[in-house]
C-alpha cells in the first residue's frame, strides 16, 4: 500500500520561478510503518497451563499488534508469556527506529584498485541490496571490499557488524627451527 503526498513549495526568487513556476509539486511516497513480529512464539495463542495459579502475565496478540493481559496457571503453557507489557512488546515487535546500521562505505560503488592482481573478493551492491563476487587488484580501492560473502552479508546486507573469526586450533604443533646446513658454520 502506497500513500502519495504532494508537497508544495513557494519561492519568490526569480531564478527559481523560471524553472519551477511559483509552486512546485513534489511527489513523495510514504509507506506506513507496520511492525513485524520478531519471534514466531509470539504468534502462539496464550496457554494458562494445567496448574491452578492465577499469575497476571501478558501475551502478544497479532491481530491487535499489541500485548494483552491473561492469567497463567504457574506451570507449562508456551513461550508467548511475558511478565510486563513492555517486555512483551520488546520481545515480539520490531521497532521503527531500530534499523540495523550499515556503515556508509557499504553504499560506495566497488573500486577495483590500481594494481595488476586478480583476487576474488565480495562487495555490497546497494542498488540490488545483495553481496556480489568480484575481482580486486590487490591495492587501493575502498572499504566496500570483503574476503568472503559472510562478512559482506553480516556488515552491509544485514547490518549486524563484523563476524568474529573462530580461532584456529593448531593441535600439538611445535615451533621448529630449521637451519640451512650450508650456512650453519658462518658467523655474522
């Protein structure tokens, strides 16, 4: 559903009035914000459980896009059960201003660089909102350049930030000093 709004701007400047007349129509598209359910357990119907307690709790009701009061028996039930109204909303709905942040350099176009290498890399294509494979020269370029698709997706596509590398286990390897026998007798 699109809602079209027309903004009118007025100018007294003769330079602008030549190009835009006196009033200018600026079409703007605004999409109404509709919060999304974050967790599927929030779509379950509330269950009071088999116990006979009467504990006030909240559950998320998708039709109303709000959290409502219900009585929980004190045992079993399901995950659509929260202590407070705020906790319920925070757990179940996305927030309009909680967009995941992407660094500005994710929106730069890919820069091949100025060397002569051909290294496989990934970059974020802001127009298509996907990470694409490319070739990098090896030097120069910009920050929209990733070693693998996982890093590109995490940082630019989903806005989650860097993925921490798992430390590589080297087992029982030991450092070994290798001496060239031809140079063993030389002293520096």
